């Protein structure tokens, strides 16, 4: 299926999810994430600001801050690039809900005067998706920001972030998703059913 058609189908399917089902799935995804050694050992985490019915990342953000970790959120740049911008504390994050942050594509972003951090210092990067397959290939939203971000790093896991996709089980596809030559895979997939390591294609 064409990626554009598949994105539309996945978004419509996700919006039809019952609110309580999405909340419970997000809770279980979050608990699994917190239980991992890579979370416990991480000093810094890059994570996106979830909107609509994406798996909720707010608890991950707030708990990581409470655990003393550096938490960075994306801030878009020209040419489909982005900076990784650290949150100062939970109060700054909560201000996003009172519209004190700029909105880009409807997503709150930390203001431009806050300096970015070096992406090479991030231990774990949670990347968004509309779906992910058993090979770790993610279907993104079509903007290319995260493909460009992931492509900054070597394929080998040494000296780069661990790339993690959190996704509802019903959007974890055991068949292969369509992909382009430049697409990069994630290292770990977490759904409400547990943690999965992608299989070799």
C-alpha cells in the first residue's frame, strides 16, 4: 500500500480508538519502558510531545525529570531538521498546556532562546510513528524530520542513542511496512503487550 494512503488509514484507525483503551495501553507501555535497564541507566532521554491519541509520553517526560535525567524535546529547524532542547523542570513542561509554548504543526515546542544540546549526548531516543513493523521499520507522518535525525548517527549501536518506538499493539505490524531506501530502523519496540527486538530483514 502507498505510504500516503497507509498514513491516512492508520490515523483514522487510531482516532477511532476508545479513550480508555488508549490510556490503559499508554500506561502499560510506560511501565514497560520504566522497567528496562536502558531507561534506568540512561542519563539523558530525547522524547517527543505526544498529541491526539498517540501513546502518551507525558508521564515518561515527568518521571524522567523526577529521576534526575536530562530530558530533551524536539524543536524544528529549516530543511526538515530539528534541535534537541532540554527541559528545565516539570513546571516548564506543564506550561505547554497553557499555550505558553510556540506551536509548530499543532505541537508545542520550547522557545528559540533555550539552547539545544548535542544529540551525541543522548542515551535513549523515543521516536514517533503511526505504525511499526517487526523489522523495526516505522511509518512516520511524512515530514522526514525523524528520518533525518536518525540518519545523523551510524547504524552500529555503539556511540549513538538507542532508538525506541512506543506504539499500540494494534499498530505493531508483523508484515513489512512500505519503506524507502533512506529509512532507518529502530532498535526496540514497546507496546502494551511488552518489549520486542526487531528481527533481521
